[in-house]
C-alpha cells in the first residue's frame, strides 16, 4: 500500500493518525510501504467565527498534533499557551466568553482569516498553514485537506421552555464547550452541507487510495458530516481501495467526546455494533469493508458479520503510539484478508 486516506475529526482522528504514521515509520503495518503517503480529509462542519476570526477546530487539532504543537492535556489548542487576549476581552465584556482563544492559537486564526479575506479558498489556506506544521516533519508524505471549501456549520436544537417553539438552536461549539453536551440534543442541523462541494483533491484522495480508514472519530458530527458532503459516499462506493473503520464506542459509551449524545439524537444505538451497522457494509449500500470493535465488545462481532460486514475484536484504546499502530495494523490485516 502506497496511498492511505483517513477521514478524520479532531482529537480521536488526530491521535489515530499519530499511531498510523508511527506504524509506517517503524515498519509495523503489513503491506504498507515505508514511504507511503497519508492524506487526511478533515471535518470542517465544526468551524465557526469568533471575534472576527475564522476558527477550524478539527483542522487545527490534526495540524497541531502531527506538528507536535498540541496541548496533550487538553487535546486541543497550543502547548505552553497563554490567555492574555481572552482575559482582556472578558474584562471588556465581549462575547462569547465561553469560547477561549489562546494567544498562540490566535496567530493561526489571524493568518487564516487574512488569507480568506484576500480571496484564497480554505484548502489553499490550509496548505499554507501546513508548510509550518507538517512539511518540516513529513515533507510531501502527509496532506491535510478540508472536506470542503464551502461554509458548513453544525447546529444543535435543544429544549428551551422560554421559546415559543419550545426549543432553540445553538452552534455545535456552544453545545460542546459552553453547555458541555449536558442537555439532550433534540435535533442536528447541518447548515450548508447539502449544497457543499468536496474540497480540491478530496474525491481523488478517496478514489485513488490503496486504503481508506474511518478512525474512531465521532460518527455523526465528524465522520458523519464528511460523508454528508455530496459525492463523498459515491467516491467511497467507487474506490477500489478497501474501506475499514474503528469503533469510537467501547463498552457501550464513547471513550472521549460526545458520540453517545450525538448518536442518540439521530436514533442510532450507542454500541460498537450499532455504529458499525450505521455505517453499513459496502456490499449492502453502506461505506465499509471491515469494522473493528474493542475486545470488551467481542460478543457484538457476530451481529455485525450477520449484516455482511467483516468484523474483528482487538484492543482499541489509544494509550500510546505503539498501541495505536497495532490498531492500524489490525485494521489493515482485516481488510487484506
């Protein structure tokens, strides 16, 4: 295998990518060339504008993680961050106070916003930012592509007894950061998704790949929104590459994040098999050729296989790069068979 494409959200996808690249560098992935290229198609439906700046959380989390600039404790933002601008804005009473931009992080958003306002599309802006973060480490062996150059935003409907309709709609980031996903999500609204076009190079990255991976990212608001871009599912159906996924649900809940709340909002069973069946087998009109579940969910593998989707139970906790590389190797071995 020479070309691997990963459809990634933020934290979970970024950590999987670290292990995948570690596995390539150490020769631990069966059949994968030591100079294999990895293309990351990242979710941009979490994007938002804050204080006049364009913020792309998942793109930046992948970029900072692979460029060794991420705050590993938080799993997002810059390491050794300071918060002077956030503190000053709070003193002025400027909203939103619930979404904090660190001083180092602001530099990235300033560069992105200036380039966007100068007329460059998000894909070209991302390439320019990656010249700092990825090129010095990986050269041209790792590419980071936004799923679309178009504006797409995820909004969440929540109960509001003071509203005439009984509900109100908030941006996904407000639901996640301010509300901490602590209230039920009654409905998800993907603004602009149906009208979006795949970003430059995205469809080719899927159809020309030797392997496509759906990592343990949120299946609804990360991988799900990537799959929701028009022509994306058609590209997965058409590719000759095997498509393999890894469950973000272990032991009946998410490891980190809010996959449980998001799956519940769309009526999908919160289980490793439930997510696998939600994605579905390519042979039955879905998107996958193989599905990995954690060992604690081994009893669910037969249910997945009964739906025509090959399934295996292996350790799926990304405790370190070696463990994550072993996950990637298991995924490759499953579909290679």
